[in-house]
C-alpha cells in the first residue's frame, strides 16, 4: 500500500538526505562500559555487537567526570533527598536549592555577577540570543558557528544578518563600519571552540573591535560566546576561551554536558541580564530545569575542575592530546593542531573518510567522520576527541589502526 499525504513527504525528505550523504541513520546503542584494564582505558559495548569492546574517540566527556566516583555519589545522594525530577518549571515549584547553589557557583567560576540554568546549552542559545536581538539589531556571526546559533538568529529575525569568514576579523571590522547608522545595536556572536576543527575564536581581537566601534551604535555592541567545548578544558585553569584570550564576553553560554560530564546548559553575565532573561526567555520559563540531582552532580564536577585534581586532569588531557598529534604526524597523516582535545584528521575525500570510519569501527574504535556537504568538498575529516579516560596504549592502538588503512 502506497504511503499517502504527509507520510510520503516525510519519506521523500529522508530519501533526499540519504542521496546527499547526510542522513545519520541508526544510532549506536551503548549497553555497558568495561572498566580500564591491562593499561587500556574503558571500553563500551554496543547493541548488536555482542561482547566486542569499543574505544570511544567521539565523546565530549573530556575530563571523564561523568563517571567520576564523587560526581556519581553527589547525584545519587541528591536523588534520595530530592527525587528523580523537578516536577515543574522553575517559576512554579521547580526551583530547588541545588539549582540556586549551582548558579551561584557558576557565576563565581566565571567571575560574573549571576548565572542561569537551562535544560541544555542548545536551549540556552535558543533562549538567550533572540532576547538580545531587536528589529534594529545587526547580528554578525562566524561562518562556522554551531547550528544552535544559526537557528537562534533565524528565530530572532534581526534587521541585518551578516556572516563573516571563519575567524575573519578584517572582514568583521568592515561589517561593523558598514552598519554604522543602519542599526542601533550590534550582536557579535561566535563559538568559543569550533567543534568541527578544535580551533578557537580570537576573542581578544573581537573585544578590541567592540571597544573601538561601540560608541558608533546607540545601544552598543554585545559580544556573545558559546564556549560549550571550551569551558573545563581550555585556558590555564579550564575557564575556556575567555581565559585563553584574556578577554571577557558580555554574555557567556556554556554546557554542563561536556567537560563537566553531566547534563544542562547555562548563561553567565551581569545581574541585570540574568534578571531580564528569567522574565523573557521562553525556553527557561516554560521548560523543566535539569534535575536537582544533576545540579548537585554538576556542582561536584565544578569543584573538581576548580581544584588541584582538576589541574592534574587538565595536564593529563594535554599530554594525551599532544601524544596523539605526534603519533598521527609521525604516521604521515595531515591534522589540525591546537591546544584543544579535538584533533581533526584531514582526509579530504568523502569515500576515503567513509572507508576509514568503517575500518576503525571494525577495529573497535568509534570515531566521527565529517563529509561533504556537511563540510566543504576537500575539507572532509575524522574528528578525534581525546579524554583523560584514554591511556597511552589507547593512543598507540588508535594510531596503529589508522596506519593499517
């Protein structure tokens, strides 16, 4: 029987995604995790693959805190005290003491007056950006910004939307000049760490440009940074691209779900900004928050990051990242180097990228291939992500597996 109506439309859309090579298809289902053994780090098991162990090289849990005993214990204790979920949105009865304490702790960590939790960093960007953009605002956005920023700008409908070349500060300055007299406000928005490449926004140069041109706009210039991949693992003490660049954004958005290993997102800024967003951001007002237990787990993770143990984890992460980069270069591979634990292996061919990902899977390694048209033709790559859960033997195993391809 033929599909009718909207079902046929849905099928055609899925077929079109498959034809373009961008349909994601089925998801790998993790059924268990084997602890470290014999000099190797943890291995996961996947549904349909029996007892075959897999090395995770595509996890955002850079510091391994999601499985840290202290973090798990904090969440378990909070579940017993507060229950499994908040039961309501924040302004009704869903605000628990752990939410307030975590917001205060995040504000201190980032040297801000206040912070505010969202259910995810994606929700934070979607909830914050449109409320900073008016009908008399120009939004200037890096061409490699995350999908959440792209969709938030679409939702906001600014007077002017301009996309500048990746990290292109010369082009950004031209756009600032062009918009003098056209709009009252400018929002400069960027990822802190760009997840496809592991490179970082030149926040110091953005800050200089904002200071130079701020008085040319009646309502000034607002710098918004989504540093979800940076907080916890970038900068001397893991405070992200702001610390690395020595410049603060006006509005900082980040996640609890990567380096902190838990779940949720947040925004940090002035007290007035946070008060305004609590009254205007629908993804905060009308969505349940993270659970009280998740908030307590995140507080514990933040304590670890902001401690000598966190400094040691960060040092280990950087050593393992350097080891992987050295191994890949020594094996003759082209990579993008940097101080972030995202290590892109440049393949520059879609078919070869597909084949390499399949080869790694057969060798028990999970890695993410990025292919045209997700990335430009000739920029195809495999994104490898280092974690403190990895060991030197894991890195050697990965490099050896790639050599065999």
